[in-house]
C-alpha cells in the first residue's frame, strides 16, 4: 500500500510504514508521487505497480485516481516511442545469443537470451497494446487475467515458449520461434524499418535463407514452432493507493 501525503507531512505517516510478508506500506509526498514511475523519473521500473492499483482514498477532485491511471498505462505517444526501442533491444538480444550459440558458448547464449532477448520481447508485445510490461512475478497472472490480443501470446502458448527458451541446452530454437512469430506482426505495426536495420543479420535470426517473404519465415528445420503457429503445444496482490 502506498500512502500519498501532503508535501512536508511525510513524518505524519511514519507510524504507518511497515514491510511484511503480507503487507508493505510506504509513503511519498504528493509532489514526488506526481512524477513517480513515469518516464524520466528514475523510477520507471516501478510503473507496473500502478497497472491495477485501487485508490482507496482520493482527494476531493480525484487527483490520485488520475495520476494512478496515467501511470498504469502507456499513452499512445509513449507506446510509439517504447515499442520500436523494445523491438530493437529484442533483435539485439536474439542476435547476440544466436552468435554465442553458433560459436559454441551456450552459457553466454543463455545469458543474452535471459538478459536481453526475452525482456525486449515482452516489453515490445505489451507496448504494442499500450500496456506496461509486468514484473516477472506477475507475468503469468497478467497473461491469464488480462490476456494480450494475439492468440499466440496467450498464457498457455507464450509461457511454455519462454520457459523452453530459458531452460533448454540451447536457446536458439525458442529465440527463432519468438522472432519468426513476431516479425509479421512487427511489420504490420509499421516497425519494419527497425527489423530491416539489422540487414543480413536477419538471416541468422530467422534461421532460414531469405526467400523474399519475411512474414513467412520459419525456424530452423522449416517448421513453425507450435507455440506461435496455432498448433497445440505439449500435452496476486493488486497494489492500492490512499491519500
């Protein structure tokens, strides 16, 4: 729970602050809360906290509800900036991981998949829907209770693919499935220039020769990954705010 105090009245909330297994209570002055978790604040990492937050007590003019709403969802302008950057980060992670895998360094390949490719992928698919990427702890809950619009990003298909990518001896099959499944949607969303900026490195990411139809690319072996192809794959607390 977050207590938003009047500026200069933080000490009045000191007795309410606590950190426990079932409830955390922290406080911010209103002037700091206005920018908290928004771009440029330095606390952007905390933005998902407000995606489903409930305002328990508001100011008479509804200020806290408006601020929470602005934090909990990307504006169209924010999404237009965030999505291409996340897509480029995803491509960078895929490229680095696949190069390491190709060169016989599976540890580096898995690290790049975990640190760069998967976070970029998740940030991109959520940004495309003007949504904030969930904390890892709540990804499963988010996908099950607030599904993304694409069926291939449903929890029962995306989560097994992510787990396979992060735990397999080689992340290459999973990364190529992610890339080849995402590429046609990215191009349809107008983000083709981001992909094309990778030039011939796209061939490594796709895992197949370029046949002039990138939206039909498939992973190595020529068969689409079941989690992103429509084939079957394999047999919380909400924060609250008060003034």
